[in-house]
């Protein structure tokens, strides 16, 4: 499997030395080899496979968003930080304009993007409207660890079989940070711990230092991760914004969740309408209903968090709710 050069070493002394991601381009068209790589590594990393015109269109929306805060020069190809309301930008949430404008559709609905995933999966991709847009300014504090939040998504998403799909919108080198993954531990017991219903982030000392992998990411690249692959953003120690998006995708031949709108909800269950009509599902104490902080919430509190009209993603077993979370 091809390895890529990271170029000159960057100053990342506050993070452990990191190896290079395996590149999976040579495995396209060979499902057996792709499965071997996935089972071994817990991710696929593809170089220069996504339509760069689509990526540039998404980046332009990010830049307009940042320019409205006075944070960038709209014409700057480096997206250097000019200041502006950085406190607000550091608190970008799923209520940002990028989410409200359904920016993810530029990626999800692009024929060229779907053609790549069709080739990868051997079936049509099923996109999950669960996207986080990241326009991360330079870190204000640069002492201590550069790991921002070490976690694996699986503990939050039981019953949802999607792949994490991370897309760089500009070059992201070691100084800017990007994302790093823990290679080859996805089949081991989770490194997460729980306190009652609260999920505790993975601690740096719990991760084998030699397992951390990253790359210099460029537009056109895509990183797909298992839900059980621990990973973390790496703090931005440059003078530029880190521009990336992470969304979710899976083969349409898999166990796809319901993507629809809540029509009624109470402590006993929820009714959801999608393209197939309206259905009713029951909660149990084990149902993972996502709260405002990402943790599991008691089902008695669900009616205060979810209302009729809310757009949700719902995994189910028959008429039982396995997992429910908002769309973004």
C-alpha cells in the first residue's frame, strides 16, 4: 500500500510522533482488498478522488461565512486569519448558517462525488444528514497537548452503521493540524468509559502512541473511518483557518436508518414521517437518544428536547428505538 511523504517535520512537539496514513487508491475495484485494509486499519484514506470543483464551491461558502465575521479576506487562497469575532467562531455549533443552509447537499448531491462512492461501495451511497462544518481559527492557547477531543463515534451511535467521512477543503499540514486517527484498535474494547449515562472522552495516556496516524491533507482527499476508530482534531498552530467538513455515508445496501421528521413525541415513543410514510416507535431504557451534549438522555426528558417538526435520524429494531439524534 502506498505511503505518502509528510514533507519537512512540523513543530508538533506537544503531540506524540505520528506515522503516515495508508493510502487506499490502489485498492479501488478490489472489494476483498478493501475489506482487508478496513479490517486491519479501521479506515480508508483516498488521495485526489473527489471533484475539486465541488470542494472549491463548498470552500467558497465557508470563506463567505468567515468574511461576514471580518475574519478573512475573501480572495485569500490561504484563508489567513485577520481577527474579527474569533470568540464567536470558536463556538460554531450545529446552529451555524452553514448548517441552516444545508451546505452538506453540495457534497451529497454532486454526481461526481456519488460516482466515486458508487465505485467504492458497489452500490449507491446513502448519505446521512449529520454533518459538522469546521472553520477552525488559530488556537488562542498553544501550551499543552494538541489533541482536541479524543473519541470514537461508535459509543454515541449504537445501531447506526454509517462511516465517518472527513473531507479537507484546503491543504491542511501538521501546523494547521487537521485530524489524526488511532490505527488498528477498532476491533478492541472501546477506550471510552462511562459515568452513569455520561460518556468520558478517551484520555491521551490510554492510546498507544505509535498507533497515531495523520497526513498532509489536500482538496480532493477523503478519509473514511470506522465508528470504532478513535480519532481527534489536532489544534491549529498556524495563522490560517482549518477548513474541513465531516459527514456520514454508508452503502444503500446496508441497514440504513430512517431520515425523517418527528410528528409526535412523548416519554413512551416517537412518530416519524419519511418518504415511506409515518411510523411509531417505542423507547426503552436502552434507547440512545442524543442529548444536547451528545450523551444519552433519559427517555423521560425526550419530550423537552425533541418536538414535532424536528428532523431526526433514527435507527430501530422493529418498532423499538435503538438510536435517535437530530439531523444537522
